[in-house]
C-alpha cells in the first residue's frame, strides 16, 4: 500500500490507495458533455479530496484510452461499487458516441474481461446534460 501526501494550505492529508481484492463489475460512466477534458475530470476529483483521479480509464472525444488510477487499486467513481469495480469514463453522451469511442470502449471491455476474469457484469451510468 502506498501513502500519498496531498498538501492543502495548512494540513497534509495521507491517503492509502488500497488494492482492490476482487473485481466483479466494470462501470461505464458517460459525462454527457463532449467538451469535458481529462484534466477537468482529474481536477474535479482532486477538488473532492481524492489523491488522484478516481476513474481507472478515460475514453476521450477522439477515442483515445487514457490511464487514470491504476487498475489494481480501489477506484473513486461510484461509492456503492468502488471496492469491487473498475471505472471507465467516456467523455460525451451515450447517444452521440464517435465510432472511435465505441470501438475503444468495446476493445477496452474485452481486454478487461480477459485481465479480470471474475468480472460478471458491465453497468452503465448515464449523465445527460
């Protein structure tokens, strides 16, 4: 387990990024807004007191798969499932995915199923603007 220090103006907080024991789910989140950036998502998580971005993977508007929190660590993307899931954030709306995003998501889900064979389900979390 790794300790990270997150400095604020007057206090230092110590975080332990704990390893996830088991992975039963993959949660796919959609931002609902295609103009959101990786850096904005990361900053929002830091502003909420996280030591780093809470998603494990981000698929940007061009279909690039970007790394977030290490896949072996407990995420911070949906409290009910954080300890047993991997979190993927797709920038944009589920109704307006680019072909490159759809392909990237399909390939990523296939690879994760191979890497984490105990994954039982993929759950989708929609945010519409």
